[in-house]
C-alpha cells in the first residue's frame, strides 16, 4: 500500500487525458485503467463489508484506510482470557452473583419461537405413532422424542457465554470466534435487543452479536450502567461496598426498595425508572423495565462515599425517604428473610431480605445506636 497515492494519481491523470484527447473505449491504456479502477472499487466494497462485520466504520473510507483497519483488527485478536486487573462484573450461566440475589422474579426467559419449533416438530412426527408400519412402531416414540429434542437443542448451539468485565463485554459462543467490545467505546445508541430471539447486539470499537442470552434484560441494564460514568471503570478495584443490604420494601401504600446501611435506611419507590437512571448517570436510556434492587446492588462497585451520595440522589429524585440510624428504629420480630420492620418517624417500613443477606442485615442493624436484640 506504499504506492497507493502514486497509483491513484496516475489513474486520475489517465482519466483526465482520456477525456481531453477523446480516447475511445478500446484504447489499450484507457481499457486497462478502467479495469484497474473497477477492480479497485470491488476490492474496496469487499474490504468495507468485511470491516463493517467486525467493527463500526464510516462508509467513505478509502481502500487503503479500510485495509489498514482490517489489518489492525486481525493483528489484535479477541482475548478469551482476562487481562491482568480485569474484573468480572457479571457472567451468564454462572451463579456466583446470586449471593446477593434479588427477592424478585428472575429475568430468565425462553424465546417463544423455539418453543413453537419444538411443538411443531412433535406435531409433524406424531402421526408416526399411529400410522407407522408394525416393524417401526417400537421406534416411533423414540423418533418423535428425538425430533423434539433436536428442535430444541440445535438452536441452542448458537448460544454461548457472555461476560461483562470492568473493561469490556466478551461473548464466547459454543461455535465460532469470540467477540468483544470495549465498554468505553459503546455510544448511547450502541446496544440493541431482539426480544423474540433474546439476541443482544452491541457496537463500539468492534461489533458483538450475542445469541440466546440468559437474563438478557439484566445484561442490557448492566451494560447501560457500566458503560458510562460513574460506574465506567469503577469495578477495576475489584471490591464492592460492604455493610449494604438491598431488599424489597413497602412504606405505607408505596412499594419499592430499601437500602440498609450503618448510617441509616433509604426507601426508593417503584415506578420511577426514568428518575433512577437519570439520578445515577444523568441519562435515562429507554429500557422498558428493570429490577430496582439490582440497580442499587450494582452501585456497590462505587467507592463507599460515592455509593452513599448516589443513593441519596436517587432518593431525592424519586421522592423517597431517608432516615439516619439515630432517627430510625428496628422493631424486633421474625428473621429478616421473613419480615423486617423499621420504624421511620410515624411510618413503618416493611421488607423482606434475601436469605443469603440475613446475617448482613443483622450486622448492620447491630451498629445502630438504638439496636434492639
């Protein structure tokens, strides 16, 4: 590519001379020049299509620029292993994150189209049970079952494992090459979700297409939180704020989420998704739904002072409530995983803590000045 500029200039000169002198199409040098320009245009199109499949690239790139970018992508393959200091924030098909599991419904879904394929496959082969020749009647049920399993498991080969780290989103498919995209390179419109297929598409410094993603809504939410301030890069420290208990709660007639801390208790009402994300990052991405408990638990990647400040902003933006440990009182009763009662002024905050968090809730409450055992 070192002589690309010289070649381009030579072709332009030949074109200008052909016009000025009125060369016919069968003129040898003009014919060769046109063929070379046509091949160059086809090669440019191929390079741009290949580049666009791997990364986001402007369509006006020259052939040399496209080849340079392709070479850089090829020379820097996607790393399957984590780099030193890279921290896993979330991983599909891994329940390490469930120690602080939400008390609410899981996000795991099954695409309807694959259920329909299984049903259709069974229905199409079901007549074999009744009309198969006598010699095949014993094998017919196994064949019907095999077709149903094949209709279910063959699409599953498209799936894989998705990791969100402190630096990037990494997709490791069962079949095919790994893909990754740096979190800092993802624009505001860079994440798309196909609900019918549970496919997640992300564009940034590279393109990523993850298929059949378990807990896809959670992945979408975590991407939105970790790709921008204040959570962008916050997980690099590899530690989360301790002495935090996030739980489903109810204050009067309002349902929402409670945050238990040594300094006090906060209540954030439901139905304020726009205000919550606006208070955290200054932006409100168009997520149709998300679990408030998981958002607040994700904030634990922030330093302790930033965590408390962020929760305070969320409380203020949503019209929630905060009471310091001096002004709130734990009302003793059943274990916290069954029923947690906290008196906040004239109102009673009622909640349920995840079983794995019962000991943490007890430890936080024991730090309060008015702790009652």
